[in-house]
């Protein structure tokens, strides 16, 4: 079928915009999908939570403790709220700022900046928090702005990453096991690659109403993608990669690997640590 003139012109425009980007950023929004790649470095320090990190207007104790461990002496956190639609980002920032301030952290959202000014904010930051919302929207904007590669570079240089829900999803190899609808297309499902697995946030606890249905769906995903391990992270649960070790900081967290699924205790996750050490 001949290509409609409008689609052809859109393709030309996209190609021109892509070619005009600096090489280091253009590589991040290639027009064809790229393979999911695990980024191996002992410098990677990344924290992820399954979502619903608050109760009664405060961070859950386990989440707060994990933040203090993870951020250490860093007191300024750059918020990345691309998972929220643009009209909601001011409110998302206003909700997160007092939560972080209660633990002594100042925070500002990246959405107040664009283009090179946004790149500069990322380049200067040494602590990040990527909020929840829609994972596809988040990943698309990170690709379109060239910020995905820059965020990865900063973490490899020693900055610390923290992601909740959608922000958790992008810390894995790809966004293969997200709960989100694909409300937008993405150039690639390949994500940051800090953890040697894919994530399923908001994973129900054993005995909860949705537990059996969720485990069945994830087992189905793994039958089609047997090479991928899935880390199911419950609300308020926290996992971390730091100094070459992947750990459970707060549960419940479930590992789907091989033919098995098990709930993990606190401490090192041997199967994942083996892949990154």
C-alpha cells in the first residue's frame, strides 16, 4: 500500500528532528526499538518501591528509612514527574515536597525546565526521585527529550536513583510487566537497565483478593518471556541495588524465576545479585 503523503511528511520531519539532536542524545531516541541491556557497574545505587508509599499524609516508616539510607547526606532531590500528565505535575510536586521535607530533603520538579535547561538540571543533580503514574507516558517523554541516557549517565557517575511505581518500572530491563495501559507509543520498551529483571509494582499480598489473578498473569508473561525474571513489589515495599548487591529493604516482594515464585525475606536477593556482581 502506498504511504499517505501526510505520513510520509511526518516521517521526514521526525527524521530531520532526530538528525539535528546532539549525538549523545540522538542515540536515545532511535526510530527503531533497541535491545534491553543490563548496565553493570558497582557505582549504581538505585532504590525502587511498588507504590502507595504514604499513609495518613506521611511516608511509610519503611520507605522513610530506606530514603535515609539511600540518599545519605544528599539533601536536594530532583523530582521527575513525567508519568503524570502535564496538567497534573504541579499538584504531584506539591504532594511530594512536604513528604520529603519531613525527612530533611529539599525537592524541585524537572517539569519546570525544558530542553538544555532540563539537561543542565539533570547533570547537576546527585539525587533523583521518579514518581508514579503512567509508565508508557514516562518512558516516552524520557526518550523524546533525550533525558533517559542522561539520567543513566548520572547514576553511573555516582548520583542515586529512586523510583516509585512507574518510576520503579523504568529501573528494570524493560517495561514488559507493567500494569499500565499503553496510552502512548514508545520508541522502545528498553528502560534504564539498573536491575537485572522487570518489575510488577502494586503486587498484592498473599491472601489479598487480587493475589491469585496477578500471579497468574505474571506466570503467563513469563511463559512468553522465560528469559526474564520478574520482581513483584507490593505497596510500601522497597528493593535496592547498591555496591553490587540487590536487596529487599521492605516487603512484600515476590521473585518469579525459572518455574518458581517465592516471597523474599529482607536482605540480599542471591539470584539477582549474582547477575550484577
